[in-house]
C-alpha cells in the first residue's frame, strides 16, 4: 500500500455484474425465480440434492464462459487504483473484478470458478483444472481431486460461516473512503460492513433503487456503470 494514497474500500453486490449479463438474485427474472434459494444455495440443499447443486453451478460457470465480460463499472474501479489504495470486497461469486484487472479482491461468498475438497476444504482448485477427474467447467458428485476426494463448489452456502468476513471488517475499518455498489443492503453479514467504516470516512452508495441509509452517506441513484463514472469524477476532480 502506498502511504501517500488514501484507502478506498469498495463493497460490491450483484448489481455491478448485472450489466454484464449476470442475473441478480432478487430482481424479477433473477436466479431465485427459477430455483428456490434454499434449494440451490444452502447447506441443507446441498446435503439433500448435491446432484442439483453441481448442475446449477456448472451451468453458471458455462454461462460465465460464454461471453460474460467485465463492464465499465468493473473497469472504472481499476482506474481508481491510479489515485487510491483500492480494495474490493465483493458478495459476487463471479470473477469479473479480477478479469477487469482489480489488484485486490476479497470474495465474501466464495468463487464460482473454483471448487474445493469436501474432506480438506483448504484444497481449492481453479477451474478448468487438469488435476481433477473432470477437467472442464462442469463438475458432478463423481468428480474427484488428486487425492480421491469428492469436491463441492467453492461457495459459501446459506447456513455456513463466512470466513472472509473478519478480513473484510479489517479493511472497512481502515477506509478513508467507503463505497457500496449494486447491493440491496439486506444480505448479512455483508450489509453490516457499512457500519465498520470510520466516522471520518466519506461514504458513497451507488444503486438504481437504493435502500434507506444514514444521512452521512452520499447516494448516487444510478446503475453501476453510470454511478461509477460519477464516482470517478467526484473522487478525482
């Protein structure tokens, strides 16, 4: 980190990827319209029907690989690295921040393009991976890692702990500027990060349908691509 630059911490949700073609979870036509949330995104759902879980996340990976690209909002956050120490904390499981070029990305809810051993969760594999019995983006209950262990999506399901929440809190506590983009602020614990920003921090919230927030928060009621462009102007000019 450059001691001469301010710390800019950015918390992103599904709204920043929506303009890239990734469906949000709660909007009309979103993922939960096709599958009950607890069926495909909970620890109980995985225990009851692991076949469906593997199919669901394999289909999402395939969608990602078929033309989903970072949009101007993702790229705009990279532009801000010229002026600030930027850390992105994302609720999203896609890899669009990384593909856009963001240097520091912390995933709260896991990563779609990774799987991990069910016996040894510290063994994480980036897909596609030639170390797995299935070498593409599709996994099944029969996919095995090099040690013969079954794998599961590297996703934090509802009902499971969020291991990266404490590192996220530590980043938020050091923010000189804290920005929230594309989230309904109803998913906890991620929504609580706003509360950890120092009282001295500037806070911005970008969303076309913003939730109610404290008066100290500067609201930019626009979609992510437009709102990030405005944010760049505000912070750099």
